[in-house]
């Protein structure tokens, strides 16, 4: 019988701490998959240690900002006491009516950076028009609306979320009611505009969240149509984890004399995420390697990424058959199925979530201990966003990328 004792093969890297024995791969017969063109060394980086009490950039207590008492109470109820750098630099320009370009890594509080000043404006202004938030994915849209409801609790501020997969007639009925905030994905919002159910000229503020992801997903024409229909808007906010030079022309067309808030520079690996590769020799069974890793109790809450919807679902089912509490999220699942999977992962009902890149952007899932790239991403930008699901909110994380050699 073939020896299945795990062997973890990698070139020594003195900057990285020793690996537990459970990371050593076993061998079996599998066809080698074609690897992507990203140099393997870019998946390897030691994590910088967190220094207790040290903040990378100067921030303030929320009570030091010119915010309404009810808003401060809701912020405190969420356990927030001090702003993040992106919030500290963005909130006041938004309050002053300026266009803002906000650039920060994932997990740094970009959503609250635009929601907090918007709620403040509604609390203090008598005739503030509604706001439209445009997101690239359904999950991010639901997450933004959920954050808004928590921050605006008890204020009689009304929000609606319009995403694909829902009943379009129910959405049209909701639009007959008054709303302060509308959050949605480009396709569904354009559908509502085309049916004359949504008049974007009534909106005063436009927020583009995860803008680079929207362009990556091919929404550039949809974004242009939606923004062109908002001729009367007074303010535009654009937030993203990365801004490539190739999309600067789009930004210049959307923003008017913006305040640029950038708390990091360029596309770089997250400083507090330990990154390494797992070498899979040709002919080895990488599922056995994954299984050995997941048996390690250190892997408490794990995101596993694949490149296709089919392989995502197949891998999740295989993990369940091997006794793991796992689920999958990908584009072929209905919205209710995707939400149930995310909620199960958030609450700990399942500790392993297998995902395609639909989960790599924008989702705020707390306490993810590990990200495993079961299949290497096609671009380094996708890699950065994948691993950005761990090491969030001042915590450290670990990321491993399977590399076949």
C-alpha cells in the first residue's frame, strides 16, 4: 500500500517560522494542473509582528469628531471607540461636501468611512436627498446595508438593497416608498432604471465601493450609464482597496476636485499576514495535503479559494464527506444559498468556506485565521484581495498557496 505519511516540501526561508508537522503532503496519483504565471516568491512573506498599542497612522476617538449624539451611541454599541486611518482622514471631507477618493487595504473600515458622515448629514440637514451606493457583488451590497442599519438604528432612516437573484416586482414595489439609502449592484439597478422604477436624478450622492473590482468584473459601461443618469448629484465618493494607473481616466471623469485619502501606497502584500507556499510534487494528491492541514487545530476558521464554480462546490462536498464542517459560495448558487453559507461561516456553524473570487473582495468576515489558495489566482491583484480576508482589524493571519512543481 502506498505510504500516505505527509511530507511538506519547501525551500528553507529563514524569515518564516517553522511549520507544524501537519503541513507535510502525502502522495497519490493526480494530474498536474497548469499553474499561473505569478512568480512563486510573491506568495512568500513573513508577517511583521503586531506592536500592542501602536497605530500605523494617528487616529482619533469618535467622540472627538463633530458627530450627533445618537450616531456616537450607535458607534459605541458596535464596540468602536477609535477611528481607523481611512475613517480619520475621510469623514470630515465627506461632511464638508467634498468628493473623496479613498484608497485603503481591505479590513480597514472603508464602509464606515462613508456611512458615518452620510448619517450625520441626514441627522443635521433638513432636505438631504437620498444616496446611491454601487457595489460589485451581491454580498457586499447586503453587507453595506447591514452596516448602515446598525449605525442608523433608532433614527428612522430607511434603506433598500437591490441585487440580482431577487424578485424584480418586489423591488419595484419597494421603490414606491421613501428611502434615504439605496444599495445595489449595477445590473439590477440598470434594470430598475430601464423599467422607469428608479429615477437617479433624485439622488444627491453617489458612492462607488470597490471600484476597481467593478471594472475587473466588466461593469465599466454599466457604471457609466448609471453615473450619467445622476446629473444632479452634488457629491461622489469612490472607495477601493487598489487604484491602478489604467483606471485613473475613469476616476477623473467621475470625481470633481476630490480629496485623496490614501493610507497605503500601491498594491502590496498585507504586512501582518504570514504568507508561504505549499509545494505539491507532480503526481501528488493535493486534497490529502489540504486535509492534513485542516486537521491542525490552529486552522480554526479557514477560507479555501478555487478558480472555478464547479471545483468550489466539488471540493466543499468532498470536505464534508471527510468529516469537515464546510460549505461553498460561488456564482451558481442562489442568493439565499450564498447568504446561508456566509452566515454559517460567520457564526462558526461551518469552519471551512470554499469560495471563488466572488468572496475575495469587500466581504468583512471577522476572525478568519487562514486563507488557503487551493488553486493559485490568475493575477497578483486577486491574490492580495484573497489573502486580505485574514489579518483584519489589527489581527495577524496566515495565507498558503498551493504550487505544483
